[in-house]
């Protein structure tokens, strides 16, 4: 489409559209339209099919007298409700004094029949100025054609907006993935399923909010500009505030401010919002993405498994699907309860080594080509192996529980084994969807772990500075709590059978055009 714009054909097509726009102006009409009240969504109009009435037909003789025309089957007379709709022209064809259109709004499509004798000379001349992509209003009778197709028989036409740009070829469509993302407005109009997928995303998020409201959670809005990057291990985007002459960081997580609210007495709190990580782009990563994080006072990571199941299964129901879904070429069964497996059991199962034996872990890591094994903490090596050998095989949904404590600095340890953190990650077909902890609320241990984690960090990396105010907040006593984070974009991918995160984000990050 962009290439066509600069071609001779594109210039000619645009000129033809502008000529039709000039004729519309000459008719005394505004080619950019005006308020159009009291119209119905097309989907609702189609739902009124039962209001179409078939009228009785006069009986015809089977044998006609000599000299008369042969008997023909009469048309079936119908009567339907008067309706008013608005939409974009997707198809059009002319047959003599008839023009057939298909128009589309965000609920569906419907055929429009414009008859010259029925709409009058003025409306007919207006219809001759229509192009694909134009937006029009139609008043008329809703009934069926003789072939049974639901149709609005136009009595009046209203011009609402002219499309100067030529739509993509209806057979070839808009095929370039980058062009589709860059010109999402065209993608939504002309690529089958895109609008429906984005509307389903909204239903999923609305369902999450409804579920959490029913569970007694309160939604808040935290700051997106932070003086200290924290709450996750990720590289932040850095910006500068001129008035205060300070560097600020686009948030990489929602966690630490929500926990401050737990301290302040908001016992069930959540936020759905954008976070920003200055990292790579691939099928499951975009530098700007949407997270949902929640914190529940007096809960733990088992409470978070329960709420995770409820959020996901009710989102599935909200989109009108069953628990068995196709994603990434696999059938996934979301019937609750989801499977629960421990980190160390899975490590043993997929490697055959004793996952508690540091030496065996290091030797195995070397055998599969993991770098710098001897320079890393044994738990970091374990996690490298887990990511390499285990994660990709987790069809799920499965909660992987009880991670090594040293790689979970914000997590409470198990009382019977302080080397293990009360943490889970939810995996679906090898992709992490959710992360949850029994939250660490010991301020002295939190400060110690922060200092340990910060040792050797580069200045530009996340958490290169300690969030001392957060530690101070913990000293005011944060209740025991469970915390959960779910990647909204990844959840939408799964519930819409989409394998690229760019296809569920309206405007993913792109290189400059």
C-alpha cells in the first residue's frame, strides 16, 4: 500500500477519489460528515432477523390461458423493521439501477441494496460517488433478498467520511508484518480477525478487573517514572527531568510501590499497567508491555495459585471458549486445578542428575555448553540448566514451585528449608505467563539481600542502587502477603491462539520508518 502510494497508479486512484469528493461538496454535503444519532450496531441489526415477516402470496394458476406469458414463480413479499446503521464500505458492485454494498462496523458486516427508484435521484448521485473505505450512514428496511441474504434496502443515505487512501488489494491484503504493525489502522480494517482479536483483548482485561473486584481487590495507579529502577532484574529506559535536573527511569515493574500500599493498609491491591524494559524484541518480548501485579495481605504463594487459576479460567469463559484451547500447534487443557511441580523434581527428571549436588550441576552445565560455569553461583548455574533443558518441555498449564532462594531476592524462604524460596512460575507451552511469591517482609533480610544482589552490578543495570525508602517502608511492618504478576500480552496471545506478541499489541515498537 505504501509503495503504491508513490506509483503512477496510486496518484491516479487518489485523483479519482478526490474528484468524487469534489462532487460531494458540489451537492452541498460535507465529505467529512457530522453527528449521526440513533444508529444501531450492525451486529444488533442482524440479531433482529426474527422481526422479518414473510407476507402471504396470492395463489397462481398452474395452467395459464392461451396467449398469456408462461407462469413464473412470484417473488416472496417481505416486511421488516426500519433500521439505521453506519459503517465502512468494504465491497461494492453495480447492476444497472441497483448498487450492492457491504458495510462493516466493529460488530459485523451487512449488505446494503441501493435502488435508484427507491432512494431518488439525489441519493443515487451520492451513491455513485462512493468508494471502498468510505464511511456512510444508511436508513432503510431490514429484510432478506430473494436468495435469503440479510440486507438493508436503503431509503436514505448519509455521507460520513471520505477515504482518500486506496485500500489494499482485497485478495492480496496487507501481508508485510512490519507494515501491518506500522499501519495498524489499515490492518484493523482489512486483515481478517485483527479487529476481533483486539476487541477480545479488551474483554480479557475487563474480565480480570471483574474477577479481582469480586475477590475484594482495589485497583490503583502507580508512578511510571521512578527515581530508582527496582522490582525486577531488567535494564531500564533512562530519561531526564529538566526542572529538577535528575535522571529518572521508566518503571520495569509495579512491585515496590504496590507493596508500599500494603504497608499503608490497602490489604488487597492490584495494578494493570505498562512497564518498560530496555531489552530485545522477539516473539514473546516487546520493550513496552502490559503487566498485572497484585498483592494480598495474609496470603502466600498458594493463595496466588488459586487466584491465578480463577483469573485465567474466568477470562477464558469471558471470551466464550471452553477450557481446551489450541495454541502454538498444541492443545492445552485449562481445566482447573492446574498441575503443580517442584523446580528441583523437574530438574532431576529432565537431566538425570542430583539437582542438590553443586558439583554434579556444574559438570552437567559444562557438558551442555553453558558458559562461565565456575564463575557463577551454583543456583545461577541450576537456573541456566533449567531454562535450557526444562522450560521448553513444559506444556502446561503447570505451576513450577519452590525455586532456589538465592535467585529470588524479594521472596520469603521456606521455614523448613531456607535455601528454597516460596515462589512459583506458571508455564504454558514453554512460555512463562505468571510469577508469584510469598513476599519477603523482613526489612533486615531484605536490605541484606539487596546489598548482595547489588554487588558487582553495572550502573546502567536495574537495581544498581538500593531503594532505601522501600526498606524503610518494610520497617513500618508489611503484613505477610502473597504477590502475583501476570503478563497480559502473553495471556492474550494464548487466549487468541496468537504466537507473536506484536499481533496482540496495537502499536508495538518499530524502527523509524
